């Protein structure tokens, strides 16, 4: 009997590839392994759940047993995979070897921890899964002030959500403006104004140097000399692909686990997708690329070799204080042109050196132009 298709990871990437594969093949044996409890939830909701009063329990859409029934798959929860032996086509979990015919790595990414001084550092919370969210909710109970390290997508979304839920928020970033790595400065300035107007304390152009426990929370010291009190400190400085398992197995890793357009790693019969993977040089840790990869990979696993294509895939930023959709240009060679530049709504298009539109930002009243604009953007992987 042929060994099963084994999927490591039950996040969006793992579950979507399993669902697509089951749709194409009702008999193939699918085994899944996960280090967590295997519950299915929408990860993007983690950064806008507070104002909607969502608990971790009501964010869970399906527990692992229900997923197993739906997918007709064996789901092994709380079972971290410790090693891969590609020569023998086995994985090692809880000291037991399990065979695979095809192996899919969907192991996600992990929060980056910046080195900081102080005895409060271990209490800093990063939110990258449902149990992190549960921990954060517990820490927030009865508390008032929050310091958020990092004003990228996730930091800004948390700031917006927690501020709307009534918390006092301080947002700290080394760049001069929030979302400064994704937005042209003119629009990032409007974003900053919107956050400030809502009462968010923006500490731009500086970094946190230490977090010390205090009798009533934490003392957060910034490199520019500012000292802040915070009841809870959240780190949102970024995620890095979880690649250790692959590296240990001798699978090639660059920014993420390297895969080609067929989601094939450097080793035969081993594939990767989602936040852990770098697809044809692109590491895009977002929902839409995962869906494209999962559909293509499921076809390949079902026997129909299929490359992934990426259209331009804008990200909608969940900051109702300043509605925003961004389709970041893949290369920074070129310049932004503003169709209109106003605090209430802006459309900006990035033109490359050949004067071709390759990226855009729409904000405020003009966010609904996203669909029309994404259609005229060139494909990222044609
Ligand atoms: P994960 O969901 O991290 O799943 C990884 C799985 O691998 C887990 O089940 C884990 O237990 C398992 N695992 C890891 N190592 C092992 C091992 N050794 N053995 C067994 N199991 C293992 N994207 C958008 O497009 N729009 C948004 O608005 C948006 N908002 C976001 C908000 C937040 C707060 C965050 C954190 C992300 C957001 N994203 C958003 C990104 C998006 O949610 C992710 O790209 C996506 O959920 C990643 O899915 P994944 O399956 O690759 O990884």
C-alpha cells in the first residue's frame, strides 16, 4: 500500500491544501501533524478581534475532530515533527518514524524577538496564533495602557483595534512614519495623523531599549530618552519563516524554504507553502498567495503537475481609522504618482522605470477602487 500524503501544519496553508486535495481525490490517505491543537480559525482576525469582543473560543471555527471528519484525514494534534529523513521518506514525531509518499511543509512563521534589556522582557506578548491571543486577552483584563513595538501592518492593526476598544495605546517604531516600509511618505503621513487624532501616542524614529517590571506594570524605555508606563507590552516587529526543520533535514532555505513554481523544495517529494515558504524568490506571508499555492499544489499532489501563478494581490489593511489597501511594487525602481492626495482619500500608483504601473495604494474614500486597479497590475508570477 502506498504511504500517505503527510502535511505538517494545520494553519491556513496546511488545511487549504488538504481541502483542495480531498476535493480532487476522495481516496488518497492524508495524515496531518501539528504542534498545536489543530483548531481552525482565521488568523487575520487576531489583530481586529478586541473591538469586536471576540474571545479565543469564539474565534475557533472548527476543532480538529471536525476538520478530520470533513477532510477525511487523520489529524495528529500536539505532535511536533522533529525531523525529516528524505532518503527514507519518513518523518520523526514523538520518537516514532512515519512514512510519506509526498510531504508538505506548511509550518508557518514565528515572531522575531528583538534583543532588549530588562527584567520585563519575558512578559512581552507576540500574537501569532489563537493561544497567543488568549494570553493577550487575559493580560489585558482590567488593564488600560498598551505599548506596541513595531508600526508595520500588524502593529498598526493592533493599535487601531485596541484604541477602538478603549485602551491607551503607544506605538513605537524606528522609522519616521507608520507603515513606512510599504507606503509612500505622503500617505504614511496621513496614516500617522489619523492614528494621532484617535489618541494613539506615536513614538516614531526611535526604538525600545528596555522593558522593566514595575509595581503597576512595565517601564518601557526608548532610545530617545522617553520613558513610558504600560500595563501590557506587545511585540509586532515581524515574523520569520519557520525553517529549522527543513534546514536540519538538508532542504534548501533562503528567506524561507525555497520552492519552485510547483511548490517543490530542493528534495524530491517534499513541498512547502504558506508563511514558511519562498516561492520562486517571493516570500509573501498573506492569505491570497496561500490560496493560490494550495490550489496548485493540490493538483500536483493529485497527479496533475501544476505551477502556481500569482496575479497582483493587494493587502487590505484592517485599520478603520485610516482605510487602506496596498499592492506593494516588487521592485523599488520607479516612482509614485498621486492621482489625488488628501487626508480623506488618496490614490497613488507606482510606475517602474519603463513607466509601467506596478503597484498602488488607495486610502480613505478611494479604497473601493482597489478591485479596478488590481486588474491592471502586472502578474507577480505569470
Ligand atoms: P500558520 O497559521 O502559522 O500555521 C503553521 C502550522 O504549523 C501550525 O499549525 C503549527 O502548529 C504547525 N507547526 C509548525 N512547526 C511544526 C512542527 N515542527 N511540527 C508540527 N507542526 C508544526 N494576511 C492577510 O492576507 N490579510 C490579513 O489581514 C492578515 N492579518 C494578519 C494578522 C495577524 C495578527 C497575523 C499574525 C497574520 C496576518 N496575516 C494576514 C497573515 C496570514 O494570517 C498568514 O499568512 C497565514 O495565516 C499563515 O498560515 P500558515 O498556514 O502558513 O501558518
